[in-house]
C-alpha cells in the first residue's frame, strides 16, 4: 500500500513535467466546460470538463500524435553507398 506522502510526491512529479500546447489546451477546455456546466446546468458539459481537467493534470496522452510520437516527421537516413554518381554533359 502506497503512503500518502509517496502518492503526493508522484502527483507533484507529474505536474512538473513539461507542459505542451495540447496540455494547456486541455486545461483551458476543462475550465471552460466546467464553467458552462455550472452556468447552464449541463451535466454532460461538466463531465466533459472534468475529463479534460483530468487529462491535463495527469498529462495523459490521448491524441494520436502524442501516443505514437508522430507529431513531427521522423528523419530518414540515406545510405551514401547506394548513390550512383551522376555525370553531366555540357550542351552548346
């Protein structure tokens, strides 16, 4: 069984991880939907806002580019041994 101190230490470590654009976006959307839920008494908006806040706090990665690391294209390596030498002729 994990002690409360250790659990709190883990939460603080998760919160100190670098905040990406998507994490800030989830936080803002969470607060917005919670606000709308309170003002208009919409339960679904409140649940969605709570989900967004949870994702932002624990930094869960539900976007495909974050889960698989494909947000940026991966550089391809070329093997220079397989390149053919190109010869040019000057045309007059």
